[in-house]
C-alpha cells in the first residue's frame, strides 16, 4: 500500500506541474470568456437597436408606417412612446443613390433601415401591394451578425399585419376584423412520451431541454479521456525516453502496484481537470442557451429528472470508462519508444472518444440502426455519454448491459496491462516478437 | 560464498539468440566485470539478473534466490543502474532519492537512507535543484547514490562511467571500490576494458552471447601474454 501511495505521490507531482495546471486554467478561462461573450451577444439580440426609416414617399401611409414602427418597438421591447421614437430614425434622402443612403446610415450609426419609395401611399390606397425595401450595413460575419436583419424582417411582417388590420377595420369593423385576421386560436400541443401525455409541450421543447442537461456530459467525458489518455501515454513515453522505467521495474514493488499507481494518479488528475472543464463548459453552455431562447422544457417538469440511483449509475459509468481509457492507454504507452512516438498513440483513443460524442449530439440510442448500435456498444466511451438519455427514456436494459460490459472491459484492460508490464515487450518493444520479425522479413 | 550464479543461460528474441549459454559466478564483495563489444549480450545478461527480462532457459540465482521464481525477493537485495539511465526531470534530486527510498523503507529509516544517498551524490545545494538542470556527471552521481543508498547485496551497474569526463569517472570508480569494501557485490558491464582492468577483481569476456574467457585480469593477461585486457580480448576472439 505504501508503495502504491509512493508511486501515486510521484506521479501526481509529475503530472500536476505549473505548466499543465496553467494550460488547463487557460482552457477554462477561454470557455468562461466564450460563455460571457455569448451572453453579451444574446443580450444584444434581446435589447432594441436603432432602425432607420427612409421616406421616399412623403404620403400619409409612410407617416402611418413610422407610427406603426414606433408602436411595434413599444410592444416588442416594452418601451414608452418617447423611448421608442428614439430608436426610429427617419432619414430624408432620395433612394436612387445607394452611396448617399449608406453615408446617411453610417453618420447616424445604424446598420439597418427600411425604406418606402414614391407611390407607396398611392399603392396602398389603390389596393396594390406596396413595397418596403431593406438596407443593411454588414460588418459582423459571426454567427449573430445576421440577427439584426432577422429582427428587421420580423418588423416588416408586423408592419404589414398592422396595416392589414387598419385596412380591414375600415371595411368590416373592428370585431369581425379581429376574428377574420386571426381565426385560429394558439395551438395546444400534446406530446406522448414514456407512457405519459404531456400537454403544452412539443418534441422540440423536450429535445432542447434534454440537450441542455445532457450535452455537456459527453463533451466533458471526451475532453477528459483525450487529456488523461495523452497524460498516461506521454508518461510512459517519458519513462522510456528518460530510461526511468527500467529502474522503476527493478524496485521491490509489484508490477500491479506500478500499473495501478499510474492509472489512479492519472484518474485523479483527469477528474480534477474534468471538474475544471465542467465549470468552464457550464458558463459556455449558459451563454449558448441565452442565444435565441434555446432553453427548452425542464427535464424535471417532464418527469425526466434523474434520481440518486440514476446518478450513481452515471458516476459508475464515467469512472469505469475512465478506467478503460487509462488501461488502453497504458497498453498503447507500453509500445511507445519515446515521448514523440507516444503523442501519436493518443490518436486511436481520441477517435474512439469523438465518435460516440458526435453521434450522441445528433441521435439517441433508440433511433440508431442495429448496424450502428453494435459498433457503438463496443466502444466503451459510448456508455457514459448516452447513459443519461437512456435513463431518462427508460432504456434500462441498455444501461445495465453497458455497465456490465464496461466492468468487464475495465478488468480485461487492467489484466492485459499487467501482463504487458510483466513481459519483455515493455523493454524490448513489439519488434522483437516472432510475429513482428516474420512480418518484417516478409516486407523485405 | 557466491552472491550471484549464472548457469547456462539462454535468451532469444523472436527466435534470434541474444545470450547463448552464459555461465559465471560472482563471490560476495567481489567486483566482477562483464566486458565485450556492443551487442555481445552484456546488457541482456544484466537485465535478466535484474529480473527485467525473462530467461529463455538456464538459471540465475542472487544470494540463493532464483530470479525467475523469486523475483520479488531478488528485487529487494539488488540495485540495477541501466546504461544512460535518467531520473524524473520534474523532481529535485532530493525528491527523487526520497521516492526511491520509499520502496525500501518507511519513516525514519527512509529518511536515513535519503541522507546517505545525499552524502554519496555529494551534489551540495544542487540536491534541491530539479534533475532537469543537472549535468551528465551530476545525474550519474545521483543515480549511483540511488543505486547504493539502499545498501543492496548485489549492485549491477551497466556502463557506469559511459560519457563521463575523467574526473567524474575517477570519482565514480572510487565510490564503487568503497561499496565493494563494505561487502557489496558489484557487477559492472563495460566495453571500456581499461576501466574494467583497473576496477574489477575478475572479469568475464562475452562475445556473440557467449562467455569466451573468465578470470582475474592478471591471469588473463598472463595466459595470452598480453599487456592489457583489450589485447587479451582480441587474441581470444581470433583464436
């Protein structure tokens, strides 16, 4: 036991260097920064921005359109009339010269404007469909750079609705007009799920709600597996490169203790770094949720909340998956000749972590064809990534089968690792085996 | 009494022989040298004695313990210093010795062992510097200290002064003589035959995985009418 602690202490001292801690903290701060930025961007969508109104008509309907625009601002953002008028900038300019339009928009500091041309009022009076044009100054190619144009389009739609109402009012009176313009009452959605009918909820709400709860876990698991995989394989590469492994293997300590010590210390580091990543990801996720109201329904409200026993299963699966990853990395690391070679050996582990993470983003276990389910089941990292969704939707048999499979896989990898550590391969490399030599001869 | 007995030992890698029936024995407190060219099988033999490689056939015993069946017992009484060995770069010299001492003793005993190691390494204040900053000579001193501080019964040192300057090599040879004087059996391998001649009580010459000669440096030089071991080796191989 003392030997095990001795190895763990040394490994932790080597793994948790100032450099590695700083690099993880930088990642966390990047997530925090990205989350904060997303939050700000989300806020910018929900706060009003100024809009230009280019009046090329000068008729009664163009004046009325400005009033409607002000009313839309008041209703949409809960502003007073005076505040709303501050956001609508009427621009007196001829529409036949784009350069002048742009110059006026820039001088007012606005990047969106709507315009009515000559004949706008006359068209509406003559029951001819009138045109409203849109002008934009595009400076932000980012994801949210187009948000302003979407809002402007929505406003034009609302202007059209309100003008339509006013036109119909004049003909059939306010009561009939209200009915005729909106004869269908708001939809009443019902979604059947897990043997229960949920009123007022659509599948999109459920998906978004579940995604918000479960998306982070696979991403963090993937990052932790990739990170600890790299740590363990590099540690083995370093041991070989610095020739410290030979010395360690001649110490009066069992190979099992060496393997366990390395695995446990990497698992501890992985969990610490994983928690840090989780904090950063939570901020990032909150920022994402703030954009465009991606909140969805709460899984708890839909009876999908996980109980203590479920969380225990999730924890056990994460732990076993990390153990499997570490075992696989120890086996791969045994074949690494040096630090450089070790780095390339992390690729298969990374790929195995990325595949289930990506599939989990786009599909649930139940929606996958058997041909995909089988290879996915074989990948040990699939199970902790999909366990939350499977528990929510009562796929207990898949969860339990996954748990048993992970336990067996973890035992097998540790068994193989100890075997490899007791063999000559660790020092002589795989190139010295009969099979490798026969293969090399064949190649020549 | 024999501290080490190697009996008709073979080692093959994927059918290719690396050690081909090596036999020799080393007495307690003796400095025994394995000499031969690169690839002769010296390091493989030392690795088998140190329990690092499995023996294909034959038998090795260290103080009566079979390395194949009692490897745990063997590891408690040997110390192996591989050629070009290094230490953990992120640890200080003191932390490295402490880590290694932790495998042999606990508490106060481990502390005493570390203090003895620090004395052997003789690195002054640099013992608290990171190993990464050590010169090759300092690194070798630290590793020798690590190998000697647990007071092993058999110390196995592979190319112990390889790459060191004259002063460092001289001092390390002196340390080896001192530990042998305290009753530690020392097995060294080298292709530097002058060093072996200066240091060893007896030597075995290995070529192509076989022991071609074994005896004291004086005996071997006399038998081949040679002025040094290098000449002995050349004459023995040509014969």
